[in-house]
């Protein structure tokens, strides 16, 4: 699997996780209440944006979780044998 395919798997997992945690709250409300750009939330939820670490922290907080828990949820959506580095 190519590196871009692997990256896209992570972005898709992030998208699914953020969308699930956001629930029924609109992207606009989540963004406006948490000082995050609505366009960033939109692109993250479509698997198009690899957010900066600081944005990841803001997203976690906005979604009422800790960054390490958000990362764990993303990881849990990936295949058990997923790796970015081919050995």
C-alpha cells in the first residue's frame, strides 16, 4: 500500500470519528462555539484535511474529549495490522 493510501485511511478514520462525536450539533455551531474554522471542520469530516497538532487539540476539546482519547478512537477504526512504515 502506498503512503498516500495509508494517509487517507487515517484521514478517513479521523473524519468518521469527528462526525460521530459531533453528533447532531452542526459544524457551524461546533466551530463558532470553539474558535475553530467551520471550513476546517468540514474538510476534516470529509477526509480532506490533515489538521495541525494544535487544531487536533482544539477539536478534541470541542468534542469533549482528550487528545489521546480522540487518537485512540481514530486508531481503533484502523485495521489491527495498520502501519505507516513497511518493514
